[in-house]
C-alpha cells in the first residue's frame, strides 16, 4: 500500500536473496469447471498489486506504469489457479477514494477510477483489498521506525514528515498517545481513526455491489506485518539497519531490518488486527464473502526468517523492493486463502435428494476461509495481534555502511 514517492530507499540497498515462489496446493490442478472462463476484476491497493516483487515477477504496466503492479500479485495467481479471465486494476497507493476518483500516481498518466473499469466489464467475480492507506500506515511506520539505543541522532518524525515535530519519544505508542498540542497536532492516533476507516471500506464494498449487482464479491484484508506474542522471538523483533550491516555487500548492506521496539510491535499488531477484523465484519454485514488471511499469517510476519515470512521487513531480503509488503510466498498465501472462498461462490447448487424434499435457496451468505470469521470490531479491544498494512517513513540509506534512520529514540524493553 505504498506510493513509490513515499519511499526514500537508496538504490544501493536493493535487497538480494533466493527467490522462492510459494506453491499452492491446487496450483498444478486443472481449474474447476465451475470457475473456468469466469470474468474476474481485481480492485485494491499495493497489497493486491504485488508491489515491487522480485523476479520471476515482472511489472505489468497496468492499469498504468505508476501503479507498480506485478505478475506475482494474488489476482494473477488466483486467476491461474481457477482459470479466470482477469482484468487487474489494482494500484499501489490506492485508497477507498480511488474507487470512484482518478488516482494521483507519480510519473505517469493517472489511472481511471477503479469502479469505472469494473462497471464496463460487469464481471462474474471481483476481489477487494483496500483500507490500509486510508488508515495511513506510511506515516505510522515512519513514526515507529527507531534508531538503536544511545544513538544521538534519535528523533521522532511528526506524522512521517521529515523535520516536522522533531520531539523525542521512547516509543511510537507514546508519540501517538501524546496530546496533539505537544507535537503540533501532527500525530493523529491511528486507533481513533479505525471506525471511520472501516466505514469507508464498507461504503466502498457497497459501491462495488451496486455497480455490478450480479458479481460475486470476495474481500481479503492484510497478512500480518507484526507477530502476536506467541510468534514473537524470545529476544523480540527489533533489528536495526546497523545491527546486521554488511559493508562488504554491494547489493544489500542492511539485510532484514525491522526497527520497531518491543513496545511498538504489539502496538502495531493490535492495530492491524482491528483493521482486518473491521474489514471482515464490514464485508460480511453486506453479504460479501471474506477470506481471513490474518490468523494463518501470524507465524509468517516480517519478524520471521526470510525462509518462512510472507511479509518483508523494512529492508527486504528477497530480491525485491517490497518494503513491508508481501513477498511471493505472501501473495501466494493470499491467493490460497481466496481459492476455496471463490470455489464456494461458484459451486453448483445440490439437487434435492428426493422429489418431495424442498431446498430453500441460500442468499446473502458469506464465506470465510480458514473457518474463522472476523470478530466484531468492538470485540477486539484487547491488545493482541496487529499486522498492519504498511509502510516506512522517510529513510535514507547512505552508500556504504552508514545510515541515518529518522525515527524516534528506541528504548529496548525486555
């Protein structure tokens, strides 16, 4: 969910590593007859667009080059699994506003509103991933990125903007909890914004349903960026850019950095958990289907080793520039979560077992993958997981081994 203009990564820090394309259990099987040839439109942001994925993914140039869409995104994988005819209008940086308005992208003509394309096609199926940019995870991640303890350059970025409100806080939880008068009114508490964001997502899903009443609608939110307590390593997740620095590497001198403090990992985890749960609840209230990727993704967060994680840390180690975004295993996992949901949507209705039996048609039902329905937003008040949608704040990777990470002073807490 990241606009490239918000990413200040040095080209010298392009991540390297072995590319392992996750394989679906149904990837080698022939598409089911119930879905083969169905028209499919994918809507959403960079988590749906496969932002900056490494090879074998390649840029699609769709709907415009500036959308940073790749062939490794979950819509392409799902379409291949189920034999769907895909039109992919997902675009990195999209918010719910961009469903009905032309999105402002960098360096290219702006794409048409996503719903305009959708209306013209009137597809059999639509998938939706949206809401993370409405919450503002670019600003959140920027404020939460922390320098190592004792670093004299430690500072907090006011709402992710370099030079704004440079006040020092031990954690971004403290920063976002501080009175707005103490930081120039820049720190909009993301927890306070959740209800309005969920309302926007619900309105966007309703607009999709209205635009093509016959289309099957499947919603999927975001895989976990931060782990829950059960999946957090004993030593925590905090890894600074300097901690794993390899000055001999010309490709990725700062591998696998996740500079979020032990206090902020659960803070971010709860935030994303509530976002995902609210999105799921909104979809199901409207009778749309919801694929719940969140529970299964907690053991594959950005805190996990490269071999098992689905989301890359602040400095990716998979060969792409997919900062705090899914890797190829992650996009495959998202497709796999949607696969049984879509199959169910198009499954033939069973005939009555006897001539005297009657079968009432089922309407307005909503399927949830993994057997876990999204809990009501009000029921997620405890500080448990979050995995949010993304992103980093203004970051400067200097050539060589030196780095100035603009965040606030990190205080390791064990």
